[in-house]
C-alpha cells in the first residue's frame, strides 16, 4: 500500500492507504510470535534456547541489513500501469516481493507439526 499511495489523486486517500499499510504491517509483526511458537513445538526442550537465539539473531541481522536495500533503490524512477515508483516507495515494492517469495518457500518447505492429540505426548508445558 505504501507503493501505490502516491498514485491517488487526493491526499486523504493516499493517507488512508498509508494508514492501512501500517495496520497490515502491525498484523504481520505477529509472525514473530508464530515463529517462536513453532520452534517451541518443533524442537526438543534442550534445543529450544539455541534455536530461539538463532531465530532472534537472524531477525536482528535482517533489521540491520534492510537499509542497504534502500540505498540500492535510491535512483529508481519509473511508472508501471499508472503507478509511479520512485526512491520513496520502491522499498515497499521490494518488501512485497521478498515477503511473497518467503511465503511460497514456507508453504512448500515447512512441514506441518502433528497436533498434541496426534503426537500422544505432552512435555508438561501446558
């Protein structure tokens, strides 16, 4: 939504688009909790600390490296299907592409975990 906000004729519509994008971004942040919940179910108790540390570290590295993408997109300036892409909104478009690609990878490669009933055991975590 950030990428298409400048295409709207009125500032109110553009502002609403950006606000809606922030809402979706906030909803997407719940993904972090889901990652840690998956690790808690998928790993044995003695592996959880190292795996969650690795997961948190990768997230922090991603947050540190992400501004480099912005630097690479500083000279972007083109229009596609009536939507103008420039150095202010091309980062959002790149993030859409990266997030869609990661969703495809997760869908294809991440195995489903058995439910507690199917698994037949409980580690006492509640």
